[in-house]
C-alpha cells in the first residue's frame, strides 16, 4: 500500500513538472482613461472656477484653445482644466500646488483627482491663449502665448 501511494505521489509530482504551467491572466483596464479634450473648460479665478461656454476649449487643428483677457497686476492667476462636473479623471493640473506655467513654455499636466492648481502671472495686460495638446496615453500639455 505504501509503495502504491508513493508511486502515485511521484507520478503526480512528475506530471506537474512537465505541464505547460500557462495561466491566462485577465487583462487589466488602462490605468489612464482617455482625456475628453472636447469637454474641457479652463476654470480659474478669472471666471470664478465655473464651466462657462466662453471658457470651453475650441479645436484649432491639432490643438485646442481658449483666449482670455488678463490684467497684469503682479498677482498670479490660479487655474485648472476640467469638464463641467469636475470628474476626477478629467480634472487636469499640476503635480504640486501653485505649479507655475511660463509664457511660451509647454507644461505636461496631471489628469487625476490629486492634480493641483497651476499659476500664471502675466507680465503685460492683454489677451492670452491657453492652448492644449492631447499627447495621448491620458496626458495633455498646455502652452500659454500672448495674442
């Protein structure tokens, strides 16, 4: 009886070593959902953080933009990008609070609930274009230029 049990155990162990061992793992959903650029608004102190039609990004070729008149009083303007509902995966900002955005410089944004406000301090009073580019893979970049 002991020999039979030993033989069965040895057979099971050897057969386990020769099996392919392939396990099908389920595919995980993408960790970065697509940013719906067409639904984003520029939201900040200049518009009371509201999602109003005048601050909705408009398509211009590959880029999307909003033009804003800003006063150069030496104070920074806090802002973020988000849809009308402040959906966490659609709310884009900086990696840390008050991250500065310099004129004519592209800045990559973080689009998640933990994103922080960005800051722009205009050097001259006038119209500024806030343009975003969809980089793909759940990332967008912003660039501010003077109009």
